[in-house]
């Protein structure tokens, strides 16, 4: 994927940001706040998958539906080509690499994450899977395998102060962003 010819990002006049991380690390909270403050269009992929039923058969073992990756990409492709989106999702290796100008990977201390997921009434198996996923840096590795290192920002999201500083960091980055064509 990384070496394939891609449509250059200069066709976009506004950047696209990907906010990712293990479930519970704060993607939706962080992306909502950024959208509110900057006017970027928040695409909550989990919500979209549910509302548009972009999933296939139920996976009983994990108590979840299987994502239809192609259907999700088709669903957001037009707005992604225009730019100005903040995409929020935990699974990211199937998005076209060219879509994103910044990839924010949220990290959370595993005991804090455990408490957050418990409040969501996750079953024990799903809870443990997700905490292990965070410990093993699964999403960070997926980001590193899918996007260029220099657009990936790994940030801690244990508390509100950190969330605010992460949001400020993105706002600063946005102010400095220029379309590739005007470089
Ligand atoms: P995700 O979208 O990654 O699953 P959410 O944004 O839904 O995560 O956050 C999960 C829970 O953790 C919510 O109750 C949210 O209020 C809380 N939370 C998220 N980020 C932080 C943070 N940085 N500090 C404190 N609480 C947070
Ligand atoms: Mn979410």
C-alpha cells in the first residue's frame, strides 16, 4: 500500500485527521472537542457503522458485528477527498494512506483504561482483550505499519488536562498546515 501510486494530497485544500487508539482511550471525546473548536467534520466511524449497518454477520465470541471495511471506505470516500474531516476509529489499517495528514494515537494507562471500560459494562472477556490490546500497543503498531512515521503523533490521554493539551496541539498543527501544492 505505501509504495503504490496515490492521488496526491494537493487535491485537498483542508487536511484530514485520524484519531485512533484502543477503545476507551478517548477518541470520541477528543475528536468531538477538536471538531467543536475547529469546525472540522467529526466522523465517528463506530456510530456510522451502526447507523448505516456497515457490518456483516455477528461474531458471538466477541459480542460484536464484523466490520465491512470496504463499505465504510465507500461511505466516507467523497468527504475524505474534499478534506476537513476528523475521523475517529480504533481499526485503521484498511483506510487509504493518502487520506490522512495527521494520525493521532491516544494512549491510556491500563488501570485507568480498565476503569473506563468497566463503566461501559463491557463483558470481562472484551474488557481484558482491550486492556491487553493497549498494553501490547496494537493500535500504535497498526498506525506505524499503515502511515508514515512523521505524521503519527502518539499522545497520552489519562486525564482531562492531557486531553486539553492534545486538543491544543492539534489546533496548533492545523494553524500551520498548508496544502501540499503550496509548499
Ligand atoms: P473512545 O471513543 O476511544 O472509546 P471515549 O471518548 O468514548 O473513548 O471515552 C471513554 C470514556 O473515558 C468516556 O467516559 C470519557 O469521558 C472518558 N475519557 C476519555 N478521555 C479522557 C481523558 N483524557 N481524561 C479523562 N476521561 C476521559
Ligand atoms: Mn468512541
